[in-house]
C-alpha cells in the first residue's frame, strides 16, 4: 500500500529556514543538496511504510502517535504522524534543538 505524504505549512517553513541558513549563513549549497537527498530518501520510505520509523521519545508526542525519522549523518529529524493512509510531515529539526517547544502540537 502506498501512503500519501502531506507536508504541513509549519514543516515547509522550517525547511525553508533551514535551507536558507545553509545557503546564506553557512554558504554551503552542498549541505543543502545533501539534505534534500536524504529527505527524498526518507520520503520514499515514508510513502512505502512509515511504521518502520520509531515513535518519538517524548511521552506527549508518543501519546499522540508522532514518529520520527533521523536524517543521518546530518543529524536532522523529521517528525510526522500517520492517519489511515496519509503521512503528515509536521516538523524538521536538528537533533540538538528543543523541538518540543517549537512544535505546534494538535490536540487529538
């Protein structure tokens, strides 16, 4: 079964800021390119079987069904949830960031 991927507005904005940081502050287009390669590979996996990725370690996120995919070796994470046949990408963060405080968590 193929899953549909939906990237939330929050995730799009976070990814835009991340790429902008890599291109302007770090002046490293190669890093941005590698990030997109890793994201694309994870998107393929998410569309095939999102349940191969672990649930988040945070108990609040875990209780709401959030999972995460790590983008190694870059140390970024994609946080997502699965509802029926749809995967909602809700955020992109570096593993050192306090992503819990920055996420807009929906009440379910």
